[in-house]
């Protein structure tokens, strides 16, 4: 039962309602977690970072891994994105509690708050130490006297003064009053170093052997909760039940789901005050239990891996045991958490090409390209198996390209393209031998800026393989790669056409959720692909086809994934763009405007593309003030993403300039003059963008009322 803290509960509720987040801070045992639990609804998400270091990558990785475990271990790589989509589908805002944060900085706040969930998620961050950060912070202190007396079950003033309103001390002291009078207990506490130390020491003296062993196991391993499966391997089922019941009864542990959580204060006291034991032998037993634990429940397996992570760093365990602990940890899908263990395994097994290739792939994923190159370099000459050697060479070539070492990479690409097709990894998917390597080679041409070679090779690749159904996925990936090449080479129209064709290729009922569809949508809604909204000209047929396809796909995603899913909203924005290109924007985006604002930050391309289209819709209805606000959002977004003189930025700036002029605000002429200066180099002299900006600049000397008189009336 939660007692007191009503003022703090109100402050927490206010902070979450107004800001969407709050940081709870205060000394150990002061009741931070209890306050958050008292506020949280039953369906809240609670994640503990206990055992994590203060490294931001590790803490973010622990959060992701814990969410993955809570969600049943789904296979998607971006588990935080999956979590955000689940939150977006909920009818009411959700609450995420991130507990046991070692230290909190402004940077880490951004890493732990799931921005992709937008305003649908409220977040409580719990930590002991908080420097100055620009977010609401609620610092918990001692309990009020009346609340402390209620929690203790006694109003003795001397005892209450000694306990100092500390909730954990008060809870431990309450049962002690059944054995001691308030005066005797006050004397015992006064003679000890701290009230908590005395109270915990008394608890330890009466513990059974099984409960004491559990505390020792907790003290030598990770602060994460102890999984019941591990305890059963250590103590047997009857011993585990007896120990757990006693620890709960003595207030030395709390349940976290089915696991047992020992408070950090109790762990520290157990190290100091329980009778000494052979800690190495105890660590060996715990390591054996962690290794032998069956792979079953995802949440329990995650906790097992947290303990394996801590035990793998003990220097007193045999190397064979440590090796198995490392291998247990790398089963996690979170690269930031597994990277140190891949490094250790690669150093221990310096002549094992499989270990080296896996380490290289992981290091590449986390952005440690120099390490990835070194591991792959070592793996290539050691790999005897042709398929493994091909895999190592392919990865090394791509890493060298990313590092700019194109000379060495070119030699490897030559070897890879002359390898026996049987060594190509794509054969396992039933595709044409050598196709996967060829596609990666052509991608390397694009990354080097050799657009003609990439474009010609990709076009030939598509022509050669598109008739084979088994090559469907690779062909569509090639089309998207070609679209990216065309974007970078300035062929926007062809890129749009290409992305629309990829979406159409997955029109079958079993293919619409294919990951390539989402990637094709990303290409379509990429900020660099804004259509010529005022005059599609020869693009009109393709935009008519695109509009129909986007409408169908949007309706499908809305029905299967929900109207607030990020892909649904991106498709809605792209559909509104297609309608605008065809001259009939309608109210497509007006219906989802709040959802777009909920899900996407101001710097997200979908957000400012939506603002641009909403601006055009408002302008057609002569709602000039609304149009100016939308165009301002679009302009600032495009400028931040693409720069001052990109064609899309200039389009939004021209629209903003006209809207400002129509509303009588300042700055309209300046914006139009900026566009007319830079449009020739960015879009060309013969384009609508240049002609309209030149016309607008010429008329900028006329007053706003005349501009409004010259503006066409809204169309029905």
C-alpha cells in the first residue's frame, strides 16, 4: 500500500500532462520507484537499466533490449520503432517508466525518450544524480511527519526523528517494533552508523540459509532482477520458494513480474554484513546456472543475459566459462550491448574466421568501421570454406568503400565478381547465383558518384532478372537503388516513377507488408522528391497512377496497422502530395493533421512536406494566415534538411513569401527576391519556380490589399 506523497503525485501528474516527461531524483531508498508505480496505470511500461554503465549507447541499448523482451522478442531490428507504433495504436496516451538510470544528461534524455511515439507517450526517468537539464525534475526528499508516522505505524517523536522520514528505513523499522519498544529501537539505531545499516543488519541476522544465499548471488552479479529459472537451478524449487517468500516478508526484495529484485541498498549491505564466503565458488555456481538456463520466456532470458554480461567480466572465472558467457550475451539483438563481447571473443579466438566475421559485421553495424575492417581483414585469409570467404570479402569491400579506401576495395570487387557463383550467399534464397554480389557492387558505384555506371548496370540487372519471380525482392531493391541514383543525379521524375513501380510490384495480398514497400514509401516521401506542385505537365499520368496506388496502399496500412502508424501517415502525406500535383488537394491531410503533428518532430521530412501541402490547401481556400503558418513550417523544415538554395526549400520559401504578402506581414518581398536570385542555379530559368518568383518579385511593390484583389476566388 502506498502512503503519503500526495503533493509529489500532483507535481508528477502536472509535469507529465504539460511536458510529456518528468525526471524523478533523490537518494537511494527515498521512494522514487514507489512514487512512479503509485502514479502508473496497470498497463504502463516499466524498464530497469539496473546494471548498465553510464555509457549512453549502453543505456539506450539496454532500454531497447528490455522493450524487446517485454514485447515478446519480435524479429524487427528497430524495436524502438515497433514500440512507438504499438503506442500510437493505443486509444489513450501510454506511460513509460525508465528506472535505475546510472546518471542522466541532456543527451541521454534524448536517447531514452522515444520521440517516434510523439505525444502518445509520456515518460518518467528515475535516477539518483541529475545535473542541470531543461526538463521537469521532481526531487524527492524525506516524507512529511504525519505520513512517516502512518508508514511506521507509530508516532514516537524520537524514533521518527532518527529515521528522518526515509521511506525504506520506516518500512524496515515498522516490523522491528514487534520485537523492540520504540525507545529500545531508537537506542539501537542511535548507536549504529546509519538507521538503514542497523535495520538491515538485524534482518540479515535472522535470515535462513537459502535467503542468505540469494542475497549473496545478487550481491556478486548484476543489479538486475534475479530470474526464477536461475534461482531454481541454484536452490531447487522448494528452496527457491522458501527463500523468495522470506525475502519478500522481510522487505529485502520486491517482485518484478516473476523475478526477484533486490534493492541496491540491500545488495551493498549484504556484501558488508553477511558472513564471508568463497565468492569465486559462488560466482562459478551462478555462472553455471546462467549458462544452463533454458531459452524460453523472452523477459526472463533478457534478465539471464544481463547477469551473463556482468559475470563475463569476472577475472576469477575459468576462461571456458567466460567464453560461454560471452556467447550467451551475443544472442541479444542489440548491437551496443553485444559489441564488447564480440570484441572479447575475437581476441580470444583470433584464428576462428566465423568469430571474426561475426565481430566484423557487428562492428560495422555500430559504426566502428576501423575495427570492422581489421576483423574482416583477419578473417579473409583464414576462411577455408568458400561461402564464408566470399562473405568476408564482400563485407570487407563494402567497409573499405565506406572508409574511402577505394583502391583496396576495387581489388576485392574484382575478386568477388570473378568468384564461382556457387559461393554467392544469394543462392540460399533461390535467386540467381551472383545476383546479390552484383547488386552490392552496383551500389558501390553509386556511393562513389559513378552514376552512369551504376545507372546502366542497374537497368541491365533489372531487365535481365525481372521475369523471374524468385528474383522479385532483389529486382525491387535494384529499382530502389536506381531511384536513389537518379535522385542524386537530379532525375527526380524518373525516381518517382521507379518508386511507384516498386510499390505496385507488391500489390498482392501477401506482399503489401513487405519491408521493401516501406523503403519505397520512404523514397517517395523523401524531401528531395517534392513534385512541381503548380504544373505537373508530362508528369500528370504518372502522378495519376501514383495517386491511385498510394490511396490503395494507404487504406490497406490504415486497416491493418492503424491510422496513426508512421507508414500510414507517410502514405497519407504522399497521397496528398499526389493530389496536389494533380490540382485537387482536397481535405486529405486536414483529417490527419493532428496525428502527423503527434508522430513527427518538426525536422522530420514527412512533417514539413505535410505542412507544405496543407499550406497549398489553405491558400486555395483563401485562408491566407493559416497558409502562411503552414508554409513557414515547411520552409524552416526544408531549409534545415536541405539548405537555403535547394529547389524544395525555394518552393516553400516562394509560397511563404506570397502568403506573407497576402496577409500584410513583413518579409514577403525579401523571400521572393531570394528565390528569384537562386532559382536559376537550383531549378533552371525556364521553370515555373523561377517564372513565378520573378513575377512575384516584380509585383512585390504593390500593397497587400491589391494582392488579395488579384488572388483567384476559392474553387469548389
